[in-house]
């Protein structure tokens, strides 16, 4: 249980996941993300207030067959400068060098190399999130439903911003270390 908690904590911003095993099917087809319906976002506590944000530019390459999970390959790429938030103060700072450093690290990448069934429509994806040049293992549980050629995945992962040097030096009492990354992904084959 402690190991599972640690894996959940090490999950991130993004992504990512992000992205995660979003589209599954009975054949190892490649799935295309429907950008008009899909969202990748996050939530964090800032001075006791919940702040949410989204990334406007991201995509995922998904090869997924629920009958052959050992062959699943997912890579999500997020353009960090496409971030927007519901708080203008946070929105003005989040792209700076202290936070996401979009000049030095314009992309965040989540690579999934392990997907396992967790019962019913629930799956668990494990991979590596690269953010601000730092690579950390991330665990992303998600639900997946497939109807015909359309897949819908919803997932949520927790990451620790301090592990990625995001907001380096800002105390947890001001901005929580825990960031919840949210994924609502639609894809088609």
C-alpha cells in the first residue's frame, strides 16, 4: 500500500497523462486524439485556494490493445507554454523560469511503458514523466470505455512539484507540493 501511495505521489503535471493509455481497443491500432473534446489540466492549492489550469497544446501517440497490454505504447507531448489558469496572478508567473521555465523546457513528455488491468474499465499506466529536464516515474490510473471506433479515457495522477523544481523555493504553505493532473481524453482509430 505504501509503495502504491508513493507511485501515486510521483505522478505529474501533466501530464500527462497524461495521458495515459487513453485509447484502447481490441486491435493494436493507433489511436488519434480528438483535440476538440479532450482536455489535459491540473489543480493545485495556492494560498489556501484551489487553482485550476489547462494545457492548450498537447498530443499523444497511442498504440493500445487491451488484449495485449504488454505491447501498449503511449507518448504524450505537452507544450508547456500553452498553459492557462483560472487565476491571473498564477497565470502570470507559471511560465517563468522559477515555475515551468517554458524558454528552457518548452515540452514535457510522458512515456508509458507499462499498462495493467485493475478490474472492469479501470487500468493503471506506469511511465516516466520528463519535466524541466527531470525524469520521474509516474503512475496514472484511468478508466477506459470503447464504443466502436471511439475511446474515452479519464484519469488523474498526483505529482510533487518540488521533485521537478517547479516553484523552486516557494514553500508548501504557499503553494502545495501536490499537483493533481487531470486527463479527459477522446480518441478514434
